[in-house]
């Protein structure tokens, strides 16, 4: 299929590249907070749990915003949503850098940075699943790989900045960088060809009639067991890795590792995650996304528990490599499973709903981990809890049954 302005077989890879960059910078900006955790606490006297609460609020804002942003992308296209989210994200980082109280920091960083980031993930994932028929798992994984690149780029940058400047200046610099990189990338984003042509013809029903299972309403999809099981699975999955991801740097510092070296653990995790996203994407195309997801969730649970064995830098690297490979690899598979089961014209809403559940799961890690550390002066129970949540994700995923037989929407090979 060829669009009036560009051949979809070529431009679809531009969408992948733009999505990868947007994901990298957005997630990198949001996850600069774990790097700033100790410096902010030392400079302001705010508690670790208090600062971590800003991240919890951010994940809650992502949860509340994901389905709404996804629905808006279904209606108006992903470009306007992504650009709006970019503005909100960068303004949030800039304002948070000037916060004079813990409450102000929590609200500004949490609501604006979290809400802005929510406008990137679901719309981009939905757009990419519509651009690809063949190699869909790989394409979605490559977009998600931007998140894996963030720990190798944005996190070391944040660590270098906060080592050489105060945390306020460092966060402001990240805000400016995010605007410079994300706004041009957002302008490259387009609807999938099938939906673009339907919108151009002002035929609102065309997408539904040419899509999977005509006549299926959004309400029926959102109430279906398949959709609800994906939501709950993603909640438990993200609750498993939320605490270990957010508190890894702080945990390593408590083990006597200097901050800059501790931040490098994120880089190892990110590099492994990049390989995991690509590897799981290839395996998903070959063996089926659901089967690969279940296996990945099982390994993720024990990977989280492995952090209890880490004491020196090399052991942290080893555990982080395994954990990053797995948790990053499984995440894109939810979007692939959604595309195989639900209509394209509501994909933004569906993936937004799944992302909402994941964000709620992620919201548990920062606050709970901070409270555990403040109470026990140790992160041990954080990792034990993550292991238990991981096993729960496996059991729930095993109950998933396809809503119906997948039917491909013809797009360029």
C-alpha cells in the first residue's frame, strides 16, 4: 500500500527511528531521578522516600494519562499527541529543577514529567504496530529499544552533570536537551497508512470495517478477559522490576560503590536491555509473543532475586545484565499480543490501557523501595517482594487465551 505522500514500505522505518529516539529521551529524562536521588537528598535534606514519591506520582500520572493519550491518538493521530507530551515533559523537568519544597517537587515532577511521558509510549507503540504486518515484533522491539538506550546515554549524562554541577542545573540541562531532540523527532510521526487514508477520506467507519472483527466495540474489548488478563499481567510484571530498576544505583552506593560507577550499572543494564528487546522481538516473531512472554516473566522473577547476591561492581554488572536483558525484552511483547487480538483503529486506547496497568505497577517500586530502605536501612525485602510479584505475573500470564484468530491488515511488506 502506498500513501499519497510517501511509500509506507520505506517510511515505516522512519517511524521506528523516530519512536526509538522519542522513547530514549522521554524515559531517560524521567529516569534521571534515580541518578539524582542521593544528590537531591543531600542538598535539600528531603528524605529518600519523599523524593521517591515524585517517581511514584509520575508513574500514577502515566497510568492515568496512558489510555487518555492513546484514545486521543486514535482520534487525532499520534503526531499531535507526541508533540504535546514533549512540551509537557520538558516544562515539567524545567520547573522541577527550580522547586523550593518537597511537595512542589513531587507534584511538578510527578504530574508533568509522568503525564508527558505517557503521551509518548502508547501512541508510538500503537502507530508502529499499524505500520508493520511482517516483522512486527522486531519493529515494536526496536522502538522500545530506545528505552534500553536511555540508561547508556541519558543516565551517564545525568551522572556526569550532577557530579560537575548542582542537581538543579543538571536537571534544567536535561530539560533543554529533551526539547531539542524530541520536537523534531515528533514532527516525523505519522498515522499508519490504513488509518491515514481513512482519515483523509473522512470515512470514520472505514478503519473499523477493514479491521479485525468488524462490529467489535471498544466497550466489548475493554471488558474482554483477554484484555483484562493482559492488564493484570503487565501490572505484576512492572511491579516486579520497578523497585530494582529505580533503587539499583542507591542500593549499589549503600554497598560501597561510588556514584559514577554505580550509575554505570544502569549502562550495563541498558546495553543488555537493548539486546533483550531485539532478541525477544526476533523470538516473538518466530515462536509466538505469548509463549516467549511467559518464559521471560519466569526468568525475570529470579533475576530480581539475584540482586541480593550482588556486593561488588562485577557482580552487580552480571545481575544487571541478566535482569536488563529479560525485563526489557518482555515489555514490547504486550503491544504485539494486543495487535494480534484487537482492532487497529482502537490500538492506541488498548495499548494505552495496558500501559496504564504497567505504570500502576511501576508506581509501587519507588515509594515501597524508599519506605523499605528508610525503615530497615536495607533493600533486602524489596528484592524478595519483587521475586514474589514476578512469580505472580507468570501464573496470571498462563491464563491468557486469544480473543480471536489473528487477521492481518494488508500493509507493505
